[in-house]
């Protein structure tokens, strides 16, 4: 507690801010970058995200560290890539207690911490030596009647108000508002019944332009909007209490949309996420757009630095405070030109024989995406045979959906095969995409002599980063993700994880 009062003294006397900043971290569950109003979508309505972007900073190239729930959230909390987090590199696993989280460090410094909805999840905390969610104390008493089936009845915004009511006067806080939306399932036809026009949907290049796809996307939009409404209500609570302008408000998602070749894929539709940050007392020249490639793991050191705390050495991600300060346009421009995000995947939902994953790593720059697939003999979306899947569905790394069924049911028909292959076919050891010319990442340029120099440079840059951050897969060390326990529910009772050799 003494440290907290020292912080308050320093921030106030030095005239930096009104005190250590509060933090409201708002995270949706499965939302791609494109699907906010501020990012250009003509259908979905996201006034809260748009406001944060307008009054703060909007990042156009923000990427999750892993396009799968638990690992992405582990990276956000710890400020580390998933290959440094042992079991936490897999979904339905655990987050070992030895890995420090920003929420724990803030709590130790006197912050009130809490969460509602989906915090660190899914998995088992006790297996990693934890007795509480690393996002903070859970607030869940308030409920509501959702507008459509399959949506959670949790009143996230009211639970945030409950949290605020127990924060002590002058005590800074850090709260994680995590909705379960827009995770599947969706109520079929909800989008059209809410008045949305399917003809205005921008269909991603990775899907056929088909009524089933358009309707599926509209149903997804309904749940994106539900998340945004919760953010708006939470911000209104902060305004009423006079705390909004000294609160770092972050709005983002853990990874991309729950559609084929999106979620659980290192391509942009799976890894590129919306990110807007508002903090009037700490962000210079608000209303800016930042094009630098950044990872969500940068949020942990950013929060700690903003609170005046030392960032632990184990947090390898870089803080975004220099972006907040807008320290010289030439320097920021150079940073954006040289920036890169790094994305990874190990085991998602255990849909290969023996519990094997699909290990891959990627580097994303402003112009290119390069992917290294370590086991190209495996099916990236899970085995076609459901017998090898813990979920007991074919291609089980991809959530069941009308869009998935459309591709599978019509795979041999003209106009569908290429989309089916993009979603489910095996991939080569290396992939390279010119993202400015090919935003859907459809044409693989790896092996093309015209791009040989680019491919070599990006492969070397990725390798250097993985070596520097001690990825076991490139250091010749034990890489045991295929053998860690799987704590998810198993529809296939005969499915097992192979014992470690």
C-alpha cells in the first residue's frame, strides 16, 4: 500500500497526471480487424469503439500473439509470446504461476483488480498453481435477458459498476471487461431480423459471395454490436464518476472471427484485430491513426509503465508509451516502417490423432506476411476424419457454422473448391503473401523467384526473433506442446493425447 501512495505523490506533485491511471481493458471474443465502423465496415455499428478511436489512437495493424483464445489471453496478461509460456501455448491448458501478469503486479502495487465475463480462459488454473483468474477477482452477479439465443446473460457493464462501487476512494483500478460475444454459436437469422441488409456486407476474399455467408456474417455482427454496447455503458459509468479521462480505455479482441481460415489461422482474418486506446491525460495528439505493426502482448508492459512500475525482465514485448507520446514524427514514421508483429500457433482444439497441434510461426510487416509451418504433413484445420478430434467433428479446429457447412457440402462444385482448399487443405512449409496487393492472402508467393530475396529476408528476420526470444522449436530444445494435457470437454471419449516419448 505504501508504494501506491508514493506513486500518487509522484504523479501529482510532478504534475504528470491526476494520479496513477485507471485501466479499463475491453476484449471481445473472436472479432476480426475489419468489423468496426472506424475500420471501415458499412454495416456493423460500433459507436463505442469509434469514439475511443476518435478520441485516442486507432491501430490499423494490431495482431494477436496467437489466433486462439487461451494462448492469446496468456500473451496479453504476461507480455510474452506463447512459445515462452510452456503449457499456456495451448488452448484448454493452464497458465503456470511462475509467469507474472500485469494484473498481479498492479494489484501488488495497490490497484484494485477485477474482471467480468471471459477473463483468462478456457483451461484449468489449479493445474498451473493458481487459485484465482489472473485477470483479477470475478464480478458476475448482474444478469440480463439477451436479445438473441446463444448470447450470454451476463450484464458485463453492470458487473463493472459493481466493481467500481467497491473500489476505495483515490485507489487506482484495473478491470478486464471480457464478453463471450461474438464467439459462436449465433442465432440463425438474427442479423436480418435486426434490420441489417445482407446486400451491404463486405464478404472477405476467403469466402464465396453467397447468401449463406452474408447471413452468417450478419448474425456475427449482432454479437459484435452487443460487445460494443457494453463498452459504451462502461464508459458512461466512468463519465458519471468523473474518472474517464484518467482511465486508459482499451478496446480490442483476442483474435479473429469464428469462420473458416480466420480463427485458428495465422492469416490476417484470424490474427489481425481491432485496437483503439483512449487516455486523454497520457496520449498526445489524440485522433491519430498508427500504422505500425504491434502485438497485443505489448499491452502488459504499457500498462505497467503507465502506472510507474518496473517491467519484469521476463516480459519481452515492447511498451507502446512512445506511441502515446508521439515522440517526433520522423521517429514514429521510421518505427512504423520497420515494425513487425509475430504470431504463433501450437495446439488449438486437439483435432488430430494423438492430440497433435499445428505448430507454425509468422512475421507480419506492413507489406508482407511470411509463415513457417513446422509440420506441413498435418491438416491445418484438424483432420478430415472426426474420429481424430476431441470435439468429434471433421476439421475440428474450425468451429461449426453455416459457412463451414456450405464449403464442405459443395467442395466439388464449381466456384467452391478454391475456398474449400483455402480453409481446409494442407499447406506448404512456407507461405508468403504481399498483403497490400493481396489483402486476403490468397496467392502464396513462397518459391516465386521474383520474391526470393523478400522470402529469405523475412525468414531470417523471423528466425532471429525466435532465437532471441528463446523459442524451443528453433533452438533444438524439447517442444512439448503436442503432449501437454488437454483440459477441454471431450465429445469423443476415445480421443487421447499421446504420452510424451
